[in-house]
């Protein structure tokens, strides 16, 4: 609290000093009052009138009349109380302003601010892993004393998941009982936790929970993702593609999530030998076929390598279209189409023929590297099907 009040007090003192400077440090030269100025003006006018009489410009009678009128106006203009005196005591004025500002600022702060919250914020310490663990442990002990609080068990399960304690999370979900039976999101979370404990195996209860969630909400994003993942893990790539495409249709375009889903869909299509969706619509403008691997190259291919099918305009080095997919079981199916174009303004469909080659890379980099497995380049007509590309060389 002291850390807050000291700067606030100094700022207030500075504002008061600026406002009260004329009262605290008055000018060394006495200012001319309005009465003094009027007297000086009339004195000058009287001198002019006297000069005009002496030079004969006006008669003695006119001089007396003008002189009498001027004395009367002088008396009226200087009869008012001097304006310098009306200011009163500068000391009292300064004290009054100080009290007014302090009262107003304090009232506004305590009405709209929260001095106690500021003090509490300064006393707080950052929450660390140990603190979170302690809070969850205390919450778990509280739940043991109130086991009928089903919603509390769900909260505890989610807390365990955040901490990576999946086994404890499963036990907490089990204690939640019927509370999760009608909630598709909770059912999907429970299924995901069970599968994580089973090393990604969705067989049995996880799959039943996913199906139950989709029955309640066919568009639940988490349940759709898990359903597609379960199909993919069992080799049912067509079902995985259909489920993930339904999920992708609900995601914002150009988001990180849609990019991840599209990558999974492409992998499922590749492993299942399924043509990309764009190729089905416009197969006449695509090139499709299979990638084969020479027998003496099989030992050089590892899980995690990237297969790249590269199409170039004949005689050019810049690729027109590139397909990048993870290594799967050979022979692998591939489809090149306009969706894979490097430049949307120069699609594959505008060419009559292209040069195609395959490269299997350890790093997935666009630049060829020593040790990459490659095929011989072939000139293929756009729209060709059943193209055979054989990887049988090592780049030196």
C-alpha cells in the first residue's frame, strides 16, 4: 500500500504547487491596480486640457466646464474598491484550494477506485507449479468430504488433466458418474483421457463415449476429431477423411486448426490411396499414379521421412506444383493438381506437359540435399493417370 500512496502523494503535491504558484510566490513588483490606471489616464487628460487653455484653443468658460466634468468622472471611476484588495488573503485562498483538491480527488478515488485491491495485488506472489499442485490436492481432499458433488469431480478431473495426471483424471471422471452422460463435450474429454492412458488406443469404452457424444451433438468438434483419429489408428482411412472433412467445414478458414486438419486429411488420403477432393472434381487437369521404391532402397527409408512429388515445366527449374506427404507403405498413390500449385496464377492445368520426379527427404526441406532418395525425371502429359515413378537413386 505504501508503494502506491507515496507516488500518489508526490503527484498531488506537484499539481498543487503548479496551481498555487501565484499565491505562494507573489510577484516582487507591485501590480498596477485599475484605480491607479484610471487616475493616471485622467491626469494626462487634465494636462492636455490645461495646455489647450494656455494656448488659447479653448476659452476660460469651456475650460471650467470640461474640467468640472472630468473631475466628476475621475471621482466615479476611482471610487470603487481597488481590485487588488478584492482578492483577499492569498494564504486563505491557497489553503482553500488545497483542501478542495484533496477532498475531491480522495472522494473520486474511493468511489471509483479500489485501494484495497491495489494493496492486495502488490502482496500477491506469482502462482508456480508447486502452488497449483497444492491447490489441486486441497481441492481433491475437499471432494472426498463431499463425494456427491458430481460437478466438482468434473472440475477435479480437468485439473488433473492440466497437470498431466491422466490416471487420476480418469478416476475423477468415473466419480462424476451421470453428470457427464448428457454432456457431449465432457464425454469427448473423458474418451480422450482414457485413450491417452491406453497409448492412443480407442477400442472399447473410449469409442463408445465418442459415439455417445456424437449422438448427442453430431457437430461436436472434439468428438469429431477423436472419431477421425480412432478410424485413422485402425486403418479406416476413408472414414477418417469423411469425419475430419466434416470437422474442417466448421473451422475458420486460414486458421492454424484448419491447416492441421487439412494436413491430417492429406495423410489419410495418401495412406488410403484416396485421391484429393480437388482431383475428384477436376481429374482431367490432374496427374495421378503410384510411387514405387526399388528393393535396394527400402532399408534407407525411415519413418518420418517426407515424400515429395515435384512437377516442373519442361526445361525450367522452378516447380509448378509440389506434393509433400509423410512416408507410408509403398507403393504410394499420388495426385498432382491445381490445389498444389506454387503460384495460383500459373496452375498445372494451363500446361500440356510437365517434368515429374520424386524425392524422399530426411528433413523435408525444399532444397535437395546429399543422401536424398530420388527418381528419374519423366515428361508426362497433364491429365495422365496410372503414372509410375520409381525411386531408385541416391543423390550425391
